[in-house]
């Protein structure tokens, strides 16, 4: 899922400082699951911003709505009616959701209430960890299903840097060395010989360096 975290109420208040009536729009998918931008968070933030603005003697009216997904045009139509009543929209979606709303409502200021972080998993209660950077050319089969592009601080594809201490990364000892994890996993699944493969330089043209990418699946178009 896409993992995001909320901006502080102070920052949110400052972002919408100039507006008197705004729409707080939640998203019911990834950011709801990671407790950052669903109905509950929209409600809590609305209350907190309203109170803070009242204390500043600069009250704001906030309309709240949470739609199923902000990254799909089909669901954005539900924002049309409330959006028509406000000066600006604050999206509690990921960066894709914020931009989808901005494209759909080109005459309305649209702001982000969240900091979009990464593609990750829920590892433990309220702990999410990054697993994939969306490089566009997945190579997990070589690494026992553990991504060194994302999880090795140096993005090494041909073995460890040599600085790992007791299985921890030399760049940040709070994190496991990705190559220790890869070694342990390959050993466990009986594929240790993969460590002898020489991975050629990765084709980064599929990654994010050349600007925004696009996926077209003609077989699903009608
Ligand atoms: S190799 Fe690329 S697509 Fe695969 S998990 Fe790593 S970053 Fe994601
Ligand atoms: S210690 Fe491990 S994870 Fe850290 S940079 Fe070196 S190889 Fe990568």
C-alpha cells in the first residue's frame, strides 16, 4: 500500500490560512489503512484546525467528505457538489490523490494534508516499513524476494558493501543489512547459488529519473 503520514495541525492551519471555507477530503483506500487520511483522521483534523483558527480569531468553515479512492476519476465526481461550495480543497489522499483532484478541479486551490512516504507494509501495530520504490523493472527473483534497491542504503545489486556489523546496516544500525536478509532468505529457500550470479547494471530507464511514467495496458482498453 501507499504509506503516508499526516502533516501537523500547525502546518495544515498555515496552508489554508487565507481561506474561510474549505473542503477536507479523505480517501478510503491506502491512507485509511495506514491511519493517515480516512474518515476518522479527516474528522479529527477538521476539529483541531477549526479550534486553532477560532483561537486565532480567524474562524474557518470546514466541510468534510471521504470518498472511496481519490486516484480514480470515477470516485472524484462525489467531490463536485461540496467542492462547488468552498474556496479550496484539502486532500487527505496520497500525492496521486491530491494531483488527481487538482486536475479534476483546475480552478480550485488544492492542498496536501499528508506527507506521502512510500510503498510499504504494515509490519507491526502502527509500524509501516518501505518495501518497494517502484523501479519499473522488478528483480526480486534474484534476491529471494528482498529488494536491495529499496532496502540496501547503497542500492547494491551484487552483494554487500562489507560494512555490515552483526547483520545491521553500516549506514544506519537501526536497520537490518538488506544483504544479510537476502543471504538468510536464499539459504532458507535453498537458492544460495544465486549469490554467484553477476547482476548486470540495472536498466534505470524504467525508473523515475526520466520524469513521470505511464502504464498503458492496451489489452484492457475497449
Ligand atoms: S526491484 Fe524495483 S519493483 Fe521490485 S521491489 Fe525493488 S524497487 Fe520495487
Ligand atoms: S550494510 Fe548492508 S544494507 Fe547497509 S549499505 Fe552495506 S550492504 Fe547495503
